[in-house]
């Protein structure tokens, strides 16, 4: 046999054997995103023995934890037991369903509730500094739970959790590669499973391969196109979400057939002051929640000049639900000088400065008629609402919303604040099971793909509402689950 023929036979054998050779992976698991869900997923995957590639499009890790507080609700913790607080998982589930109007996925909700205490105690044991004097407590930020079950780290920042997780990761640093300033652009599908991701960075376009991919990319509160497509009713909603909350994971998952759920939900927080037409991004200093929480005498009217809620209700949920039902989620907060004198302050900080700097949303007039004209409100209807408020106050009776007015309109000048619903988190997201496996439109698992955190949409665990601390605890619970399960699935792949 000639040498040429021997070489041909050897080459043919190599080509035939190639499909049977083990694939080379850059990691066992790729985690995309570095908020709470991303940090939890990375640590859990590392602890489970996986090699992890962590991709973050921003130049630093942390995601939206940069602006979030750290409230965390859980039942059956050591702190609850020490303080003799009676509580149960069933009561927690009932509270979430009440606040979320029974819209949550009950399997996802129950999984979260049953796992929350264990995750909280893990953080305590890992050295998380806890405000033991304050917690557990009744969180006043949203509709209250029926038991004291909310805790906070000290200082009260969401980034305290990511700090603990990042420090714990250092024990596994040889198995962790972090790519910052790298945008995940497209999921790679091979042989019916997700096998990697195409990325874009200053270094160019690169494909990374892994046995599983976890999407922890957050929400889409800063992507007006997604909001307009799925939730056109909320086109004028403000947002305090950071500019990078653009729904990258939603778009990538949908492209490979993932099921998106609850995309028509946006539960807008009360509320924020727009800076001008077509301007949606605001800061926490532009929120009007101070007028809702502690200021008395004002009335809120919609574009039709109608009152629509008990403005002084101590429960946040009815106010938020009512605001969400108004045209463009918009209202004008109206009050007079007599109410300013009674409260000894304006309802928002730096009010007089805002009169000059944000005259689009904050206005002053000598008469109610002039104030209505400034906001484009129907004067006759607003006049009727003020007359009714004055009559109810004079007679000491509750109005049609159950509110007993704290003051009558007595003297000018008159003031108004334009208020619109504001996005803190997005409720729509990628459908998962309780293992955080992503589901397709037929309800089947997409092999190799997981999701954790706000990318799932908060409605999966919280329904149509915002319960205190559920922007923090569920992503930590679900990220932990996703990391573990992704590594275990990868072990089945050669």
C-alpha cells in the first residue's frame, strides 16, 4: 500500500470520527447579566462545581442594584422566631395574591415563598450586616403584609447582597471568567439546544460556547419600543429604571422560541413628574410619593378633571391600581396656599425651585380657572370636585371614596403637580418552570436555557402588583436555583 493511500485512509478516518469527538466549551455555564439574579446564579454555579463565564454589557458589575434598596421578605427566620412573630408560608402566599390580584404563577410563587427564608439565613450566616432593631417589620413602601416579615441589610442597599456573593465567589476564582463591556447579542442554537452566545465588544464579535446559558439581564423599563409593542396603554409611563434596562434577554429568548408572558402588564408606581413632552426618564428626586404618603388636603384629578381615589389611603395598592386605570396613567395633584400653611410645607421637595426649572409639571396660578387652563383640565369638572370637597369638609363627612377631607380650598394662590405612573420594575418576562428552565410557546423546556430575576417578569411571582421586597428576594432565590440546575444539566453533556 502506497504512502499516499495510507495518508488518504488516515484523513478519512479523522473526518468520519470528528462528529463523535467531545465538543470544546468555553465554560459549563454562561451567565448574562450581573444584578441580583446574575450574582446568585454565578455563585450557585461555582459552588456546584461549574466553570462559569460571566458576561456584563456595562463596564462594572451590579446592574440595577446601584439604585435599589435592600428589603427582603421571608417567613420562619430566626429573627421572626426570636421576636415571637406568628406567620406562615400560606399567609405569605395569600398576601402576595391579594396585592398581586391573583395573577401570579402559583407554582413559581410557592417555590419562592418556601425558599426565601433559607436564602435569607444563608446571607446572615455569610456575614450580611442586618438591621436587627428594625426587622422584621411592616414595610410601608407598598401595600402592607399581614405579618412583620421584612428585613433589611445595613445600610439598606440591594448592593449589600451582591457584595456578599462576590466575596464568596473568590474561593472559586480559578473557575470564573468575567467579561465586562461585552454585550450578549444572540443565543446560539445547535442540535436543538442552546450552546452559547454571540457577543459584541470593543474586541469585536465573538461566539462563546457553554453547556447552558442563564439569562439574568433584568427588565425593559428603559426600552420604549418594547413597552409600545406589548403595553401601548402605558406609552406615557415614566421610568426610574437605568438606561441599560432594555430587555436584551427578552429579545434574545423570544428569537429562539421562548414564551413571553404578562407582557401587557405594567404596574406603575405612584408616581413621577415628567420633565417635558416625550421625556420619560426621571430620577428618584422627581417622584411624587411624598404627596401620597404624608400630605393632607390635596385632591388628584385625571385628564377629565375627575377625582378617582381616596388620596390619603394608607394602602399603596388601591392608589396604584386606580392610577393605572386613568388615561395615560396621568393625574394632577391640586392644592392651595391654605393647605401649604396647614401642612407647613409643600408636598414635594424644592417646590418653588421646581416652579422655575420644571414649569411643564409644576405650576402656580392665582385662580383655579387659570390653573386648569395651564394643565389643560376642564374647569367646570374641577370646580365641581372642589365644591364637593369643601362641602364634605364643612359637614365633617366622608366623601364618595371614603375619605374625610382634612381641609377645604380656602385661598390662593393655587398649585398643581403633573403626575404620571412610574416604572420601577417590569412585570412581563420569559416563562420558566420552578427549576428556572425557559419554556417555549408549547410549554416545553428549551434545553440549555435558564432565566432568573426580573427577566422572568415580576408578575410570575408577584402578579399584577408590587409587594414589598419582591424585587430583591425572588431574583436571589431564583438565581440560586438556576445556577445549580444549569450545572447539573451540563453534567449530562459530554
